[in-house]
């Protein structure tokens, strides 16, 4: 879909319409937790570390020591994984830090995604109005997030077959 922003597609372009209307598609997460289990990095910013540490009642130093590791590119930190590869904060079928989970987690798959993500993610697509799309994706963002504190979209939750 070259030329269209993520989450948008052409709506039923008719022969008579040379300017097809563009409607947003919102992917409703089904909380299958697949993206919390597949290999990869969940990058965390300084602001996110502060929020996570506060949420867990830890000092930032302790949080960094016990719950993060240096990213593969060595340019920052990511959340630690359990020995089986799933995120350290996955508890059963729930994210145990849901209110303060990193923006990278919140924004997938509506504000960033990788080609073929539907093969791994069970989020259900539905066409919505522009207003609803804005409202829904707004709730994908943490209240304190700022563009500066956002990690770059990255296939940290990339499918196992393509992630190193
Ligand atoms: S922080 Fe929560 S949502 Fe993000 S990968 Fe870990 S368990 Fe999943
Ligand atoms: S893989 Fe998709 S549907 Fe499953 S928890 Fe992640 S975003 Fe939601």
C-alpha cells in the first residue's frame, strides 16, 4: 500500500471515482500475548524506566539492574527476557505492567508493524471513522509519552523466523 499511512487503505474505489476515499483500519488487540512471547527486544526510554520503576516500587537503579539488559545495538536498554524468551513482565496471559507498559508495546500493531504481522498477531481489523481511529490510537499511547521519548518503531516483536 505504497503512499498510504499505516492503518489506512483505499475504500472500495469505484470506476467512477478517480479520488478513492481513504478510510482508517484499526486493529483491535485480542490479548493473545504472542507479541510478548516471541524473541526480540522491547526498548525502554529513560522516562519509561522511571514510570516502570515507580509502578513496581523500585529505585531506577534496581529496576535497571534486575529488569533490563543492554540492547544488541548497545545504544540503550531493553526489557529482560525470561529463560524461555518471553518478556519478564508477562504473567500468565497478562502484562503485569499494563498501565505503564512501554510505548513500543502500546503502539503495535496500529502505529507500527512489520510486513506479514497478521501471521503472528490476532488483532482484528475493522474500518473506522477518522475520528474513531484518532481516538482509539490515542489510547494506545501512554499519558506521559512524548515524541522525543518514543523508541523508533523496531521489529523487537518481529516474528521468530526473521528476528536475529
Ligand atoms: S511489557 Fe507487557 S506488553 Fe510489553 S512485551 Fe512485556 S508483557 Fe508484553
Ligand atoms: S500479538 Fe497482536 S493480538 Fe496478540 S497481544 Fe500482541 S497486539 Fe494483541
